[in-house]
């Protein structure tokens, strides 16, 4: 909490950090949907 770096550095890293967070959340949602649908598809194939 001592010396502060340039505010330009903070404004420069913030968008990339936000973009990385969005990518992580979207990839997590994608894997959640895939893992959620996989047992259903396997069950449907097993029933057929």
C-alpha cells in the first residue's frame, strides 16, 4: 500500500484482467454444460 505505480499501468492492466476473467467464466460455463449434457447423451445412447 506504499508507493503507487503509474495510473496508466492500472488502466492498462484492468481491461486485460477483465477479459481474462470473462474467458475463464465462459470456459467454465462451457465445460459445465458439456459435463452436464454428457451423462444425458450417454444415457440416451444406452437406452436406444
